[in-house]
C-alpha cells in the first residue's frame, strides 16, 4: 500500500475508486482490491486517511483486520489525497436524518457526486452504496453527474447497490450476503455485478436502481416495525405479569410467525433512520411506519420508568447501568438508546454509574468491581462477556435485564 498523491496517479485511471471509507466503504474498497483490482479510496476525514495511509484500520474486527493487513501488504490499494480518474466510482458516504423534518440529509452524497464530475469519462460506472430515499439515483445523482456533459446510459453508467453489513461480522457478511445490484439500465447492472462478482460468494440479485433503493428501505423498515410490535406486546404483557420473551418464543414456533425481541429501544444508524426515508417519499400513505418509529423512540422512557419503579423504595440507590453501545458486542455508541436511559435517570437526580468495557466507559477494574460499587445492576446492553460472567454468578445484587 502507498499513500499516493492524486497528481502522481492521474495518468492511469484506477479500476475502482471508493469515496467514503467508513464502516461500509472501507470493507468494499478492501474487498475490491483483494479481488485483484487496482483500487483506490478517498475520504474527506483527514485523520481517517492518515491512519489508513499508515496501514492502520479503524474497523476493530479481527477477521476484517486480517484481510485488511493482507491487502495492504500484497494488493494494489491506494489511499488518495483527492478524487482521481477511475473506471468505476463507488460512493459510501453518510446519509443521516435531518432530525427536525425527518428527511434525508443528502449533503455528503451530493458533495461526493460533485467531486466525481470533473473526473467522469466516457464508459465510466458510478455505483451508489449509501442508503437513500427512492428516486435518489434519478432525481439527485443523474442531474449532478450530467453536469459533466456526459449522458447517463449513453456515456456513463449508474447503479445502486445497497449494503446489508452487520457491524461485528463484516468480514463474513460482505462476502457471503446476497447483494442487490440495481442498474439504471441493463448494462449498468451487468457492469456493477462484475465488480461484486470478484469477491461476493452470496447471490447477486439483479434489478433496477429504483427497486434496489426501495428494497434497502423495506428491509430496515420491516425490522423496525416488527420490533415496535414486540415492544408494544411487552408493555401489554406487563399488565398480566407474563414473561414476554417466553411468550414470543412459543408464538414463534408457529411456522409463519417471526417476531423479533423487544428491547430498550432501537439504535444505530440504520433502523431509526431509514423508515423515515419511506415516510418522506409518501407522507399521506404511511401511517404504520411513523407510529412504529414513535413506539421505538419512546421505549427508553418506558425502560427508565421501570428502573425508577425498581428503586422506588430506595431513592438514593446507586444505579449501575451496564452497556452503552447501540447493540451488544460492537464499539459503536451512535443513536444508542442506552445513553438516553442513562441521561433520563441522571436528569431525575438518581445516582447513576455507567460501565461498558467494550467502549471503555467507566473507571472500573472489571464487572465484579462495578457490581461491588452499585446497589442495583441495570443491564441495558448485554455484551457476550456479561452473559458469560452472569452465568457464573455475579453476587447477590438485584439485576434488571432487558
Ligand atoms: N454501517 C452500516 O452498518 C451500514 C449498513 C448498510 C448501509 N449503510 C449505509 O451506508 C452509508 C455509509 O455508512 P457508514 O456506516 O459507512 O458511514 P461512516 O460514517 O462510517 O462512513 C462514511 C464516510 O464517508 C466520509 N465522507 C463524507 N463525505 C464524503 C465525501 N464527500 N467524499 C468522501 N468521503 C466522504 C466520511 O468522512 C466517513 O468516513 C450510509 O448511507 C449508511 O446508511 C450503513
């Protein structure tokens, strides 16, 4: 691997250049290089680029690190100072939610597209990986790319290929998951599929760009609505004193029932966001999706109320909250409902102590040390190491598990 200035590499276009080297873009770039392509990556985050340029990876997953190290040492993977000519451009930049209006913020995507325009040549392929509202390829990407003077389908090709990566299992999923390949025309689909064929063992599902955009949103919306139902049923179960997990396990034995687990809320950067992209497209037609979003958004308040009830007899109890990531075993605290619960309890004046060994939160030697210093243990995110320790016994302090 060499950190190459763009000027040095301008003479010969890369096979593929990935814009945005985060959780999605870096694995794709690394896998494309591993498949033998002359690959390059560019990110506006200078610190990330310096790290990568020094052969260091910001994704802390052992299996992926092994592939990363192998590619850096043995394959043709460059990290660039600027966007440069390439046969194919892949875009994996953030598409967050504008919280107030609940609409997609496409600022990074449009900036990435604009940065490609001066380098776009006849025969190039542009692939968007970022999660977007439906019609983003046609209504946002094409008008920007055609500022180059080139015409889509005639001069360059455009495809939408969403990612389904599960952080924590990136190395396996990027290779083995099915991938949706949605071209703006048939040739774009074929060209994009050829890139993915180099490293994907899962099936490539070929479709058009609009369907691919919609499928990505459907998948995460399905999960969000399903979890909202589970959370609602959990609240109902409390009325009868029924164990909701047991009830769901039994209901799921029905061959056509697949209810997800209730929890402390829905976090991360996909499920709380992507359903709003569907609502944004069709506000009149969507009633269930925003209601499910509200149910899941309110879940941390319900959980905080349960904790309050548990310490009602001892208002000055030290509440020990374990786990602050958005899901177990990942070092990612983005959109974490656990933090929201901690902050709600702190705002109420409770003495809340927080410990999460996965993200180094809390100044405790280990779980035993933490448990010794609190009156009640509230398990907000159950990392595997907690489950193991709990099975061996962690003393006699009261424990709330969600
Ligand atoms: N992380 C996941 O599990 C996951 C799964 C499926 C889909 N997605 C989607 O993939 C997209 C990327 O997500 P992510 O998790 O990789 O985000 P990320 O924040 O980890 O990485 C995005 C990177 O893009 C960079 N960037 C921003 N503007 C840029 C520009 N103009 N040019 C070049 N780089 C730029 C940022 O600096 C950042 O490093 C989002 O749309 C997300 O919704 C994410």
